C-alpha cells in the first residue's frame, strides 16, 4: 500500500504550508483524486489517522473529492468518461482516445481554524 507514504508526504506539505503562513490549527484538508489515479480513496482514508498521529494535524478532518476519468475521442472529438464506457467512445465506438482528466492527486484546500 503506497498510499501511506503519499499521505505522509501530504501531511508534511500541509505542515510546511502552516508553518510558513503562521497557521497553528488546521480544521480540514480536501484532496482531489482522479478515477484513473493510482491512489485508492478508501486506502487513503484508512491510513490517514496513522499518518497524522502525533502531528499538528491529528484532529484534522479529511475530505476526498473524486475527479472523473475523462478522455477525448481522437476520431470524433467527443469527451466521455473512460471508466463508464470501458474506453470506448459512446458516439463512434472508437477506442482511440486521449486521457484529459482523472489522473490527478492534489491538495485542493487547507482550511484553518
């Protein structure tokens, strides 16, 4: 489970942000995770308590937003959800597409008290 290492890096990033900006307490962080990302949201949630244990973020809430895994068909330029259609364009049936979103993993918001 590589999610724990990634969440530990998120904690370090948020703590560095807090230190540089004089923030002493953080209420919530919001992560955005793409459907096509290698991160699994339920594993992120499961390892979050261990990653924040003993840090300034121990009481911080975690919110995860899932971003759709969209692609654009190279044949007809239709944008569609790659997961829902199993990679096949719902308009022309082509499987020749380019991923345009859904691989993201980012900190969207840091909400201080």
